[in-house]
């Protein structure tokens, strides 16, 4: 792993969807076994280029997500390396049974791309706003779950997932992303990325996705107040980097998780399960608290659901009091 942390809180001129589309375009040119299935959303994620360049392997399933999942499993059964894309909400709740039974239970490998998870669904509103998608996939036996935060990370995840076995779920925002990593960064799947660390750390923030930038902002605020914290980007939810979680808990004594997801069944729950079994530790949760989604700008929604640096700062201080 070789990380080039930018961390300047500036928006990327590119869209995360382009990282997915361009990486798949490159990979499909190298490997004739790779197939792409879409649910009438190619124009939304800029994958029309795949249909143009590989018309026999980039297929449009239409607004029939459950059928698309079945088709994906069928192609996987013939030895194809399948990527299936839809809105995060449809890539989770709508096709869950088909992915579980036709792919996972059958021992087939399908990569599911769920775009615009959580508040990144923005103006598509509550009907298209999954706060539980990652947790649903975590519960599938032998699955792998990623929460991508920026361009470089998403490209790396897509590239690494091609030959992964079993069901893989990749949740990612389509656009309006903050640049966290330089494009020359490399990632090890299943390993957390330590962004800040010192011997004086009194707590650890474990985060992923769009909350990585908010966590870096929180780190800066706390540091200015004389409070040093560790920051870990746990972009792989499953398999969790348990060794890193346990080490952080033992060395800092308090864990704060921050996620663009429900705290009921997401990253915080995965981390809490690890801690309960191995190293019981004070933990605070920053995320969506048992609520439905709604229509609004992403900035409004992040404020509304408490997904801001100030919420993380508050959680850190609360954990320190409990500690």
C-alpha cells in the first residue's frame, strides 16, 4: 500500500462514476471474460462507452433489476466476470434475494456496483436513498463489501475486484466528490488506511466513503484544540481489518465510527462486533440514526443527518468523557 494523502478538502473536477467507467473500459479491453450489466442507467454513470466498445459484453437489462441479477448470476455460471450496476437502493433492497440465492448461495461471483448510497442520492429522495445497503451485503456469507470515497480509491477497488470470488458490493457516490488521495495511491483490499497516527492519540476515528473528508476536518479541529486522534479509512467493511481495529482500541482507548449509512447495521456495527469479541472499548457512532431518507441537496442532508465534522468532534469529546 502506497498512499498519497491530498486531504485539502477540495472537490475533484472529475466524477467518481468516471473512475468506475474508465477503469472498466480499460479492463474489458484486457480481459474478454469481463461483462457489464446495467439497469437503464448507462447515461447516468457514463458507461455508454462500454456498450459502444464492447456491445457483446456490456448489456442493458432495463428497469428490471431482479432479472438483471439473475442474468448476472447466469453469466457468472459460464465463467464470466460480471459487474452489475444500479442505484444503491435497487442494487441492495430490490435484488437482495436474487443476489443471495442465485449468486452467493450458488457459489457464483458477481460484483455489484451500488451508486449514490446514503445522502449522496440527494434529489432522488427517500425512495432512492439507501442507509442500509452496506449492512445488507455484510450479512451475506462470504461476501466482500467496499465503501469508496474518491476517484483514486474507487478505480483501485474496481480493478482489484475483477478476480475476487463470491459476491462483492461496491458502494460509491457518482459525482461531487472530494479528492482525498492522489491518483498514484495504491490500496490493499481488506486493510484499513491509517491517515493520521501518533503516540499521543487519545481516540481513533474509523471512517469510510464521503465521511473520510469530514473525519479529516474533525482531526484538524481537534488538533487545533490540543486533542490528537488517529484517523483510519476503513474502506473495506468486510473482511474487516480486525487487527488494525484492535490495535487502535488498545493504543487509544476510544473508538468513533463515522459513516454515510445507518448506525444500526453499518461500519459502526461491524467495528463494535469486533471490539466486543476482542477488546471491549468505549465507542461512539456518527451516522444516520434510524431514519428514512428525504429530498434535498447533499449539503443539507449531511447537516440534517449529523454527518459533519462537528458531529465527529462532538462524538470524540463524548467518548473521552466516557473513557
